[in-house]
């Protein structure tokens, strides 16, 4: 082995060691949040023989998302085949992927600029930056990004070394992991025309159109609303763009206020000011355009922010999430590494030791948030106290644990937030009925009807509350109002009850009996003739002694 090869191995080993130190404590974490729907309770992942079906299936949680990421599901299926439902194996995979991404990032930057110091510094900054914590810890929300980044960087590295077939193969895996990688050909073009000053040769890029075409065809067959361009609304969303660009940049420059959930409140005035700042930064980059690494860093940073700065609306609870900026963090890392390169070797080394130690300290602390759902959802509520999602998730967590006191406490907090949607308000009301807090349930149902007057279940639960309180006149009034405001109420009740039965059966299969009982009695309240709902409730009474979640007078 030559000295050059030895030095390369030492650098790769150092990067690997630093990632393991920063993220080693994730190995003891359990499944959290969407992991249960996407991984634990997903029957398609139970058999490797189902892998072909992933390429004709949309990435769904409770509803259609518009996302298509089959390779991500292949990785989950492989993990389940090896580890079963032991979260340790999934954590090992995420950790290994973070190592792989950091290593290929180093190799790609080294191949781009032929500067070992720049490449190593950029790779260490990226590998340890706290903004990556969410991506590494969150299986359901981060695995797709890790896979796509790994294959995209491998494709870029192979492209720079003129290895077309391996580059094509990695590019294909990248786009089928996450749609971000569709932007990679723009990076190829930028490298050729700007960095290397080559004459434009369209034939070089034509092979990459083949996997893109296959991807788009399969995506159109799998995704319910396949035309994502139809959601582009420039006049509605473009004014937010400069604010979001600076928000992500601020999180990279000063990663001490990172949140699990961002409750962003801004105005047109703030966004105009942000546009001015972005313009000044762009002018500064233009002034230093002779520094190729800075121009490339800026291009990469902005290019991979395009999908997440709300030009195309994101299927998400929040405008900003750390995992959205994982790709763009690479551009920031190159820019910061270039600045370190402007100082002396000893000063740069001292600065990197201090920064790396600080990043590792922050990483280890942030990793602990993802240890379990109680810590995760508690932090979510702390980070976004005016949003309902954290409190509602905590309520459901304690409800599944049988702690109705804590569940009721967090349901009250969630339902008092202005963003609580009618369907969630009605669901919360059903739990308050179960907890015998009928007045609270009535308040939530009236609030839901104020937002959605045609909600049949809200009227029927109000009817149920009035009947339980012995007010038959009020019960009849709610029944009549439901019939007047909802044409074909009887048919709608039967349909919605059938939906609830299917959801209840899903909860039963997952062993979540309290949640199953609650949704099943709601089905009976909608349609007292529903045989399946009654049979499942009888089964729960037989196995548990009583039907958890079932109000006494609906039995």
C-alpha cells in the first residue's frame, strides 16, 4: 500500500470514528412516531417477496403524500428480514448510512477540488453538524434522505471519475430513494461547464434521462396525485422563499436553537428584508467568484433547498424541518471548510478540534430526544407550544399506555390550540366521552361543527351526550339537525362506520386494544346495525373483561 493510499485510509477511518462517537448512543433507541405505521405495522415489509410491490406503491402514512420512495421500503424490508422488529438493527443501518454518506462526501469533494485539507474539513463539519441529527435518528422520515444522499454522492464521485455505468446505477438508486436526487444532473452540468470549463456535450447527460423516465412512469402509476407540478403556486408561496433560505442558513451557522418542530410565524415585511439579505449574500458570492469552492458550495446549497422552500407545498406539519436541509448542509460545509482554509494550519486545526468537540456534545444531547416517544413528543410540545401536534401525540401515547389522566391532560392542551382540525377535535371528543368528561366533549364537538358544519359524527356524538344526560329533546334536536344539514345522512353514517371498522381492525392487529375499542364504539354510534363493529367489541369484552374505550350505554 502506497503512502497516498495509507493517508486516504487514515482520513476515512477518522471520519468513521467521529461519526460513531457522535451517534453511537442512538443504538439503544426504540421506534417512535411514524416508525410504527411505516415499519412496525406495515404488513408489506414482512416478506422480501413483497419488494416488487414497493415500486407500484405510494409512500403513505395515514393518507396519500405524493411521495414515491421504493428503495427506502426495500431497505426497511431487508432490515426486518435480518433483525425482525428489533430497533437495534434499524439504528445500526442508519448509523452505517451516515458513515457512508460522510465518506462519499469526502471522496467527492476531494475529486472535485483535489484539496485534501478542504475535503477532510468539509466532511468532518458535515458528518458532525447537529442539523443532521434528525435525519440520522428518524427512520421513517430520515432513512430516505440518507439513502438518496449516499447514492447521489456515489453517483457524483463515479461521474467525476468518468465511470458512467456505476454512476448511472447509483443515480437510479438515489432517485428511487428520494426525489431530491433528480437535481443531480444539474450538478453534473455545473461541474462540467463552470468548474472544469468544458464545452457543453449534451450526449453525456442523455443516459441519465433513461432512469428518470422510468422513475416518472412508475411514479405516475403508483402515486394518487402524480403531477407534483400542479401544486406549484408561485404567487402564493414564493414570498416565503428568502425567509426559509435564511432560516436554514441560520440553523447551520448557529445550531444551538434547533427544534424538533418549528412553529414559523413571519410576515411579508420580514420576507422582503430577508430577500435583501439573500441578495447581499449572492453579491458577495459573485464578488468571490474566482473561488470555485465557494461558488460550488453556494450553488449546491441553493439547488437542494429548492424542493423545501415552499415553492412546491410540502406534505408536512411544518414549513421547516432539519431533515429537509440535509443535502444543503453539504454546500454549507464546503463553504465553511474553505474559510478554515484561509487561516494557518495550526489555527485551523485548533478551530476544528473545538468545533468538532462542540458538535459532538450537541449531537449526543439531541440524540437523547429520540430515545422514546415520551421524550420525543414532550420536546415537540416544548418546541412548538402553540401547535397541537406534540400534545396530541402525547395524549395518544398515554392513552395507549392506559394512563387516562395524562391522556386527558394533553388532549385538553391539544384541543385548545388553534390548528386542531375538525377530524382531530371529534376524535378527542370521543375520548373525553370515554373519560366521562361530557361537557368538555360537547365544547370540542361544537368547535368542530363551527369549522365543518357537515360532519355527521360530531352531531351523532352530541346526540349521544344528550341521551346519556337524559335530555331526549336535545338528542332529537341534534338528530334532526344532522338530517337537515347532511343529505343522505343514513348512507353517510354507514360509510363512515365502515371506515372506522377497518381502522379498528388495524389497531386490533397491532395489539392496540384501547385505540381499537374507541374507534369501534364510534362505528357503532354511527351505525348501530354494524355487525362487525359489535363482534369486535364483544371479543374485546371477552378478552379484557370490559371493552376499554367503550361508553357504558353503547354496549
